[in-house]
């Protein structure tokens, strides 16, 4: 069976999220705008739905809506430092070509030296440089991988994700004037996982840095633990002055369980865009049977508020995926009552506005079975919404759990808004305050689905809903 036929018959394979028709993907890599196209690379095993001998897969788009598959960009080379994998990194557009910076993986070495490859003018065919850029980590480092390069004034900076033997995780800073010779400058930022507040990992993977026109900074890190592997993602707002880069307290970047290793792209109009890896939340045997694993999130616009909060929202270009007129409803739900808010396709976008006269308590369900026994639950209670997938699949190989997302407007007499994007087996939830939550779920039934509201407290709740069906546009090659 061809990968395209397999994809067409798999109710869980995404329709609008980026991934190849089959096999394994993980981290987004090398996000760059070059000669009129957005380029998205990603960790990819073209042979199996397992994390082995990872290559760099490649899509490009002129509009963030229609994506074209490109040839594999980087392939492991026997006998070279990347013999067992071309691991994560980033890319820059410079002097008419894309330069990709990546981690070289070999099974007999714990650190991953930094290498580079140069593209042809189209950004399609890459030639690896013969020499490594950084061959060994600094003294005291016990984890070392995932370069990120950006220009700052007349020179270039690079950070590499790291962990120290003394327990600190760090983004290590290097500088260069020619993108070939690099000098180590010490940690750009570091922190111990034992510090008060949000845990941030024993080491940092995939560090990324956004620089804003007003001088603001956003450092993105992915928390990695020596005994358990990937954890959650962290955003650090900050600023740069004459003494260096400074960062505030860490904040959770995405509140869901299935979001990791996000990567940034600086768009020509000045926006910062972000994609993440949404990993599977089902047993490995099911993944092997399906023939594919992982997907990239939809692109998000990432900004900073004046008080240093990170705000995320789906990229505005995604509105072009809407198909047909929206459906709109307004309902008031009393305690103990239920109401249907929308009938939905399995690929949809829905806005829900909630207004509370009294107690900010309400339940929502995305029902995915004809008898409504299978559903993704949303419980709104006093400043948060809890998203529960424990009833979203009858198949015992699907993982469960409930996860909380801050919802500041859910207060007595307040109002708030949720924006939910659904693509068969993934949900991305955003609040009007710019918080985000990503999770995977595996319904056993095809659409039509429904969204229902349930009165849970002692007061009525008014709900306004706008729902859109979403479709890949003509010419898309996802």
C-alpha cells in the first residue's frame, strides 16, 4: 500500500498539520525565509516510524498555507561525524543561499559536534562542509547539542543547548564574523533545575532566541532530563543591554503534554513565527501499525507583552484554510442543563466566548462518537480551563490525562474566549490572553462531531460560538 493511500484511510493522520505521508518525524529545524519562500525542515526517518538514522525532511511555502514537499535536505553519511543522524539545528539565509547548522550524531559519542551545510540558490540541494564548526564541548559540559545561529550587528551569534556536571542547564554562546570560525563566550543563560519556581530541566535542548525591535528578547528552551528524557518547553522573556543578555523568571510556553522542541522563524514583515513537535500519545505498537509518528504544530505568532508575558496565537494566514460560511450560535446554559453549540468536522476551528454573571464554572465537550461516550472534555473553573482526554478514545492504547491552561477571564462577572483548532488527532487550544495547550487524542469515529456545553455551577453561563470547517487549499502537498 502506498503512503498516500495509507494516509487517506487513517482517520488520525492530520490534514492541515505538516508531516510527510508516512514514517517518523520530530523536531522542526532550520526555519527560514529565503527568496520568497518559508522553509520548514524537520527531523525525519524516511524508512520507518521510529527514531533512527534521522535525516532533515523539508517543506516550503510562499504563503504559509500551501506547502510543497522538497527533497530530503540532509542525510547521514557513513564514516562521517553524522553517520548515525543529522540532528537538530537551525538555518540562516545569507548571500543567496541557506546555511544549515546542525548537530552531528554518532552512537559512540555522547556530545553532538556542530556542522554546517550550504544550499544551492533555490534552498533545495545542500552540500555539507568538510570541517566541523565546533568539534568538542567546553570543559565541565555533560550534554551538548542543537545549535541556533542569528546575526547581531556586525557579527554572528550561536547558542548550543547544554547541561553541566554541576546540575546547571544552559544555552552556551559562541560568536563569529564569518560563519566558519567560532569562539566560545560562556553561557548566554543558565539555571539549575533545583531553583525555585518552574523546573527547567537538567539540560536544555533546542534553544532558540527571538529579538524584537523594541529590544525585547524571548529565549525558548526545551527541558531535558537525564533519567526521563524530553519534558516541557519554557519561555524566558528578557532584554539586552551593554552588559549582556538578561532574562526574567521562566514560564511554561505550552501547557499541554504533547508539545516539544519548538523552533522560531523571523518573517519578512517582522513577526516571529513558531512551530513545535507534537509527539504521539499512543503506544508504540499502534504507531508501528499506523506507519507514522509525530507532526508539526500549526505556525504560531509569538510576541511579548509590555510586562514580559509570552503571547501566542495561530498565524493569521491560517484563515485561508476556512471552507464555507461559519456556523454561529448563542446559548445560555443553566445549572444542570446542556446545549449543543456546534456540529463539527474532524478538521475545524471553533471560537467559544463565555460570559459569567456569577460563578465562572462551565463544562464543554467535543463529542467524537455517535452516542457521545467518547469526548474531549473542557472544564472551566476559576481562572483556568482543564482539558481532559481520559474519555477521548475507547482504545486502551491511547494515553489519558487532564491538563490545565490559565484562563484569566474566568472570574465572577468576567468573560473569556477559547480558540480551538482540531485536526483529527491533535487539538491546539489558545486563550485570549495568549496561552496555549497542545495535546493528541485518537477518536474511534469519523465526523460529524459536536461541541456541547454543560452547566456545572450555581449560575447561568452565556456562550457564543463560531465554528469553521478547515480544508487544505488546492495545490497543497502535505
